[in-house]
């Protein structure tokens, strides 16, 4: 099972990663991958460059709902 639950270090908001390797279609030529993640409380979805997501802004906390 994918470890998909992360906490934003600054805000303490918990997010679940839906897909850690989404292709950025807007800038497809640069071949950057994006992380697609959701706030499970309100359903808000976000994308962030992989490098940004995993640069220490988010902390892995588990597997998501139903652990």
C-alpha cells in the first residue's frame, strides 16, 4: 500500500496524495512531474511540483483512512 498521508509542516493540515507522478500538461516540454493531493476534510485538490512537495514542506504520517 502506498504511504499517502502527509502533514504540511507549516499549517499542520493533513493531505492524502492521490498521484505522485502527474504530468504537467501545461508545460509538457519540461517533463516536470507534479504531485496531486487532496484535503480529505473538505475535498480541495491541489498540485505541486514533486521537488517542492518532497523538499521538507510535507511530512509523511501514514497510509490514510482506515489504518
